[in-house]
DNA sequence: GGCAAGCCTTGACCCAGATCAACCGGGATC
DNA sequence: GATCCCGGTTGATCTGGGTCAAGGCTTGCC
């Protein structure tokens, strides 16, 4: 899989992403970035960064999905974040990486050499500002996930995960006044389990249960149809509509 | 309890906190802050901000401990963060509050009216920078907590919490070459349960178990002595020393 | 002193989800 | 086509922590 400049990368919303991804936009500081940015591709399953490594770059995901994972010495792992296209990787001002980053699907990253990027950030408050905003978003997402991990049942966890993936990946079925949504799961059952603090068997069982109850439809193991997002949100135990409805 | 300017507020480390707390330091932008900052005190248990409220201020904790909590409609709650002295509250650039904030102990806050603070931030990259750094720290802490919530046993959760509180509150027993630490729990059993994704009964039982096993000593319900922090860290399932040792 | 309210502890029991194990099905390789 | 492998499903059983319930210890109020 190669680096497609798709509408999925949402060019034009984030200045960093914008410049990184989209060759057709000559944004203000674009020139300054020449020579410090480069692209890298990773195959599904490949590690991108190991926790503790010295970071030499920061960057953003262009396409594919990467995961942030923490591991205990005894092997227990917890995924602590999903990186979707446009998400930023790396901590300006930090030496080492805090978590393992791995490609969950094939991934294209747009990287900036860290030093020059930090200098650029010094000179360009706009970037620092945008980065703060993105970090606050990530913090919100992390904290929302703490509620999922700490208090939700297995079924609610699955529903919450499906809702998140739907929110970021799915398309409304054209022509429908309904809340039908269709998307592909970008994660294995095991990866879902890591994200949800469950075992893969429980994930499998709960997905089967949701299918049996008509909340979702499955074609193969990955292709999901949600006939009515409102039912799914209800299962997620989440009164908020997740941004789907008005 | 009134607003003491104690060494606990760690004046001098963070520019924002520095200016907010310490009348004896005339830091560079101190003058500019006059007229936009004020202090507020809250009694233990009192709400500070409700989720969804329009935020009119940002600020930092001067003394006491506040908690960030998320609640589901059916009443299940999960604490998603602890705010200790020097921690920042509020999201520059955001309208509404994302979580409930409440005083866990008596709390003194140093507040800045939001609008002028944001303008100040525009003019002062240093502050934006510092804020980004603090937010990245919070993000790390939140993600570390996701591992605790998702993968640790009740006993490990308790040990992890005690370790965190010790790290930020405790004093090494003077004259000891050992790793003995002494501190007071600033949280009720219920608050601990909310933080750890447990019930208060389980918290109580596990604390009793740790006491029985000699990992901790208790005087009353709140005063804790840890004879050897290394044993506690081991119980936490955490190979890192949490910053205690060399 | 007596009483009530909070906070905490402990016991008995139960259940959601983990664990262990068997099996399925599709794709790659020979 | 036979075989293997990998991801997924399903069943049987076990158990950590939840739930329900009964006190205990402090503190404050009458």
C-alpha cells in the first residue's frame, strides 16, 4: 500500500497535517519544511517506535492505523491510543518515546526531523498552538477511554469501540434517512481486546451477541453494518450521540 | 482552610504557577496579570465545575486536591484525573468543561479570567509552550492510568495508587538509608474506588490485605507508612521505580 | 451520656469475564 | 487437492471482584 493523498487525510483542517500531506496546497510555511520532512511506510504488524527509544522525528499518520501500546514485564499489554490519519506522533521537547508504536494496518507516516521541527515551532506560535489543541483533544479522548476501561461492561466496551471506529471511518448509507452505517474493522479481535482491556474470547463472544441481537450485521469477520447507530450508542451506555446527530 | 502560600505550591518551577502563587517573586509578566487573577477556596466535597458548564476561568491548584470525574447517566462514575498543587485546570480555547471538577480536600485555586489569559497566551509563547508541556505530562499520566485500569488486578491497582500518592506527597523518613515513606491518604475509600475502577469494599479489602502482608502499615484509616517502597512497587506490577531510586 | 451520620471493615454469596480447550474456515504453500 | 497456519468462534469451567448485608469506630449534636 502506498501513500495516497486521499480526502481521508482531511487536508486543510490542521496546519501540520495540511503541509505534511497535501502537495497541492502551498501553505505559508511550506517552504521552510522542505528538507526536514520525509515519508516512511510500515507494513501491518511492524513496529514503528519502541518505548524508550530516542525519538529522532515527529510526524503524523497519512494513511492506515497505528497503535500506542504499553506493556508490563509479565507481558500484559494495554493499548492506550489509536492513531488515525492526521493524528500526530511524538512529543516536541521529549527525548525518549513513552510507548510502543506499531502499525496495525499498513501505515504511511509523514515525518519531520525532530530538531528542526522544534526550532520551527519556536518561531511559529501557530504550530505550537495547534499542537496544544491536538494534545488537549488526545487528553479528552484518553480520559473518555478511562471511563470505558474502568466502568463499562464487556458489551458496552465493544459497542463503544465500534462507535468510535464508525465515527471516524464510516459512511452514512447514501439515500438513507436512517442512521445506518457501514465500515470495516481495522483491528483484529486481539487488538480490540488489547484496547478494551478484555480477552479476545470475550471480544468474539460479545460481537456474536451484538450480531444475534441485531445491533450489528457482519459480513465476513471484518465488514460491519450498523442498521441504527442510535441502538449502538445505547448499547455503549453513552447518552451523548457521539457527534452523529444534530 | 485559607490560602497559605506554602512550599508545597512549589513556586518557581512553573511560570504560570509561579506568578499565580507567589507574591514575593516579581517575575517578568507579573504586572500584566494584575486584575485578571483572583483566588477561590472550596471546601472538601464541594463542586468546582460541572461538566458542560461554560468555563469563565482557567487556573491552577494552590493547595489541596481536586478530582476530575466522568459520570454515566446511570450513575457509574470514573475519576479521570487528580489535580495536585500546581496542576492546571481548564482548556484555553475551549468553551465548555469536559468533566466534573470537585474538591476532594479543602482546595485553594488561583484563577485567571479566561479571555485575558488567552490573550496573554497569544502574546507570550513561553506560556503556551509551558502549557503544552504540562498537557503532554497529563496525557502521559492518563495513558499510564489506562494500563492500570485495563490490565491490573485490584491489589496492583491499590499499590499503584499508593505509589503515585507517595511519589507526590511523601517524605523519606529522615536518617534512613531505607526506602521507608510516610504519608496521609487524601482520598476516602470511595474516591479511591472511583479512581481505580473498583468498589469501595474491594479497596478496603485489598488495603487490609496489603497491611496483613506487611507491605504497608496503617495508623488510623488515613496515615500510611510504607516500610520499603521497593516492595510496594513490586506489588504494583511496575518494574520502573517510579522515580524513587537512582 | 445517648444518638445519628459518615466512613470503614468484614463476611457470604454470586456472576461477568478469564482461562483452558476444541474446533472452524479461508488463504497460502506445496 | 492436501496441509498448514492464522484469525476467529464456541463450549466448559473457574475465579476475582461485585453485590448485599451486618456491624464497628469516630465525630458531632442533642
